[in-house]
C-alpha cells in the first residue's frame, strides 16, 4: 500500500463522507447503517439525516457500493480514516463535530485551534489539516482564498507527519481493526509516503489546469507546492509523475514520425508538420508544469528537435526543396535545449540556407536557370611584399561567384540596358542634328537618366547582397578581377 498515487477526488470518494459514518464505526455499525439505507431507499427516502461536509450532489448507488467495499478492506479503510475527521474524545460531546453538523466549519476550526492538551492536540491538528484540505480542493479555482487554505493544509499536514503521538494513535487504530493485513509497517509506510501523496494531488491539479489552457491556475498550484515546505526533490518528482502521459506520448510520437519518414522520406515535410502539431500542445503542458531546467523538459525538447531534423533531412535529400525544409527546421531550433542538439540543428539550417541561396533566383525567388547566372568576379587575400629593389609586389586570389538568376530577370536587365542605350543615342542624335540641340539633348539625357534609375531600382536587390558574396565581403574580398593598384601594371 502506498499514498503516492492519491487523487484530487480523495475526499469525494471517502467512504466515511459518503456513508456519513464516523471513523470509529464498528462492523456492527456499518451493517446497521447499510440496513437502514436499504430500508429508507425502499421507502423512497434518504438514509443520511446528519452529514459532515455533505457532498453537493448525493452519491449514487455505485458510489455507495465502492464506499462499502472500501470499508470492508482494512487498508483502504485506514487510508480513509487518515483523510477524514476524528472525534476529539470518546463518550463526550464534541463541540467541533456539532459545529460541522450545523454547517459552521469556522467554529470547528476555532475549537481545534484552542485545543492544547495531548493527545487531543494531535487529533485537533489532524482535523485542521483535513478540513483545510477539503475546502481548498473544493474551491472553484486557486484564488487568494484557496491558496491560503492550501498553505494552512500543508502546514498542518507537516505537523501531523512530524508528530510521533499522532502516529502512535494510528498504530493503535490499526490494532483495533484486528486484521493481519494491518501491521506497524503499514502505518510507517503511510507516514513516509504522505508528503509525496499530498504533493501528487496538487501536481495533478496543475497538470489538468495546463491541459485546459489555464496556465495561471497551473502556476498557482505549482507555486503552492514549492512553498509547502516539503523537499524540492519530492515536488519535482510529483510534478514529473503528473505529466508522464505527455512525456510518454511525445516519445511515442517521435518514434512514429521516425518510422514513417524512413518508410516514405519524400513526405518528411508533411510528417514533420503533423508531428509538431500533435507534440507542441503536449510540450506546452510539460513546460507549464515543470521548471525549465528539469530533465524531462530538456529531454522532450531535444527529442522533438531531433525528430523534426530527421524528417527534414530525409525530405530535403529526396526532394531538394530547401525553402520548405528551412521553414520546418527553424521551429526545431527553438525546441532544442542542449548545446549539442542546438549545434546539430543549426549546422543543418546553415547548410540548407547555403543550398537555398543557389536553388532560387536571387532577385525574384523563382527557379533559376544555370545559363542565366550572373557571374561576379571578386578578388581577395591581397598580399603586398617589398622586393629587394624596393618595389611592391602584389599577389591576390580571385574567384567568380555565380549569382543564381532566372530568364525573366535576365531579360528585364537586358531591357534596362537597351533602354538606357537608346536614350543615350537619341540624346547624341539630337545634339548633332536638331535645331536647338542643347535644350533637347539635355531633356533626353535627363529622361534617360531617370528611366535608367527607375529600371535599376526596380531590380530591388544588388548582387552584393547575395549571401556568399556578403561572406566574402566580410573577409575583405571585393568585386573585380584584381586590386586597383595592380591594374596599372
């Protein structure tokens, strides 16, 4: 038996709350109560006349059956006793319970807070923890009032866990139930697992809020856990368990996407896009619940980045469609958490960008024509050396960069040149043959200049903006086949 898997419904499913029986009810009390319920049901009436913290909706037949089953199982019964309200003293009027029956939980809290004598004090602290826990869980959302209840519940539960006298009462109670399945180890295990069990409840609430998109509520629950006073290791472990569905699902999606890509690499882009659509909401839950430096967050992000990378590499190797591949790899780069994975994705992004530069017309982005490439000579690595006769010897390297271009852009450039030449010739002709050559020539020259500028501006981009050219510029290379001082030699 363990308390690690406690659920937020723990009080709604508590057998004593459902049946209305006290935690000290004997087997005979349970039989009488069951018979009474059956009789009242046959008469069409409710069998529970007095209830502590009644449920908003009366339990149905299935709930009654589950409650009866829990009461028959000694371990489940002991757990339900731990998470319900205990009487302060046998045979005496319990003012706190009377207040609860009258719907006055604050009066009950006041009675317990004023209790100082032992062992009654241990019971009082336990009851404060339970009542605060119930009220916190049944709040509509984790607002300021609910978080005060959570804080008080955690504080009191911590006192319960640390109080040896309370656990002496638990061991005594396990003996009174007279069942061999209840041992000292059973109670000791309950005490050891109680912090993890309490944190598990909040972790599940945080995960549920994140799944619903209530990120503020999720942060409130996780913040309450971290302020609970319990060890941070237990908090992280509980949160990790709460999102195991998401982390397991992400791993499964990664495996499925990898297998599908290997079977049909040409659809890697579709597979990567579908994978991101399905996995990103799961990752959002994980990152909302767990801290950024948690290993589960790191592993999930890296796994997703590598999965997208595998799909894209297979796709681009098959189709040579670089732009689509780049659109998918940039989100993958944002997902990568560790430096090694980030570097691996970035290396492929750089490679695809380089390939993309040569795979489309630099001016308009259309498919290029190799025969239309604009050849741009450049020189660099210039070395100037003084010879023995005090002359300067210049050496350099040259390279011709092929700027990709389509036929349409080449024709546009040809038209621009032809138009400029035409206006130039017209200006010369007017200057020679016209009666007033100065005025007409000047006008045509201005028009030619304006048209030329307009056509050049229409190209939008200069070949010097081409990526490989810009890289050479950054290294000191310049357009031309040789340095200026070498042209005069």
